[in-house]
C-alpha cells in the first residue's frame, strides 16, 4: 500500500512539473484583460466545489470544523497569498521573469523547515541539488536578470517575493498540521475557502464592473480552472502529503524548462545548446534532491 501511495505521489509530482510550467503564460494572458483579484477568486471558487462534489460522489469523508480551520489557513496562504500575488505581479512582470523568480521557492521551503522543531535534517545532497537547480535556471534566463532592476517591475517583484513567502509557509503549515480527510478533499476545501475570501475582496475593491471576458481571457481562465487548479493543485497537495518537501519544491526548477519546451513545440521559439545543457543541470539537481530527501526520511 505504501509503495502504491509513493507511485501516485510521484505521478502527482510529474503532473505539477508539466502543468504548472504552462500556467505562467495563461495567467499573463488573463490579467491582460481581467482584474487580478476576481480573476483569481472566481478561478478557485469554481474549481473548489467541482472537486468537492466529485469527491462526495466518490464517498470521500467531509472535513470537520477543526479540519476546515487548518485547511482554510493553509489555503489562504497558498492560494490567496501565493497564487494571488503571482497574478497581481504578472500585471507588470513578464511570465518568463516570473518563472525565474519563483525558482527561489525551494530555498524558502527548505530554510523555513530547517528552523522548525523536530524537522528533518538537511544534508549535503539536498543543498547541492538546490544550488544546481538555481544555476540551471540562471543559465536559461540569465539575460532576464537585468529586468529585476526595471523600475516598472518594482511592484510586481515585491509581490512575487511575498508570494514565495506565503506559498512556502502554507506548504509547511499543511505538511505538519495533520487533518482527518484525504489530501484531495483537503485541496477542495482550500480552494473553496480561499475562493470565497478572494472573491469577496475583489468585490469590495470594485472589480466587478471591469470583469468582462475577452476570447483569450476566457480560454486562459478555463485552462487555469481545469489544469492549473483541479489537476495541478490537487496533485500538489497530494504530493506534499506523501513526499519530502524538499523534493516537491523542485517543481519551481522544472516549470521554466517545461515553459521553454512548449514555446519551442507550439510557438516555434528557438532552443539553443546552452538551454539544453541548462536543462540537464536542472535535472541533475532534482535527482540529487530526490536522493538526499530519501536519506532524510
């Protein structure tokens, strides 16, 4: 049974690697025509009940009051703070640069976990793997580093840094605050609570009057609801419940590679030998983190 859980967890991690690599572009397309807070809130407000209804029909247990409290806190950190601030930031920051900045998430996660009581010890393999991943992403997006100092990006850069802190804190909170429901029911609860709160905030900010779908905005929204929320966020919560945090956090290194590959496959964007080499460096880093995480279990 444990082996079956691990297999499902690795499939979930692979899903995160692939799907979330596509969402930066979809968010960038969406915020070009939709107000950011309601764009975020409606996305999760729709995805949460859909997943919950599916799980109820499959006879999954509903969360109790204590579960809802903990899942709500985790969901507001992950979805409200983490995802919501990424959407906010992409009003100014290009999707490629956003993916670059998000690659520091593993350092936040591992660093926060290291100072927690009774946490797993960080070993040399994990640290080396994280550094290799960062080097690989830097090789890919090296020319974008100068954009960090573009004054027009300042609000977005601050938003992304806060998003990383919120996402990392939410990940660790849910890892160590055990609840009595299946991880997927936990994900549905997080989506629902966060979706309600974010939507209320968006309405209070007066965004309803400017919420009008364009054709591209609509398709970006639907894609994010189905792939980014229902599929990938559910996979993330499941992976966090069954795999070491340091390993799950490596999604932040792989997503930019996936984004580049899709650009080559769909938009005929150029991939150089340098980029291919960088991808191998990132892969080596992920493998080291995986090996080091297994030693920490």
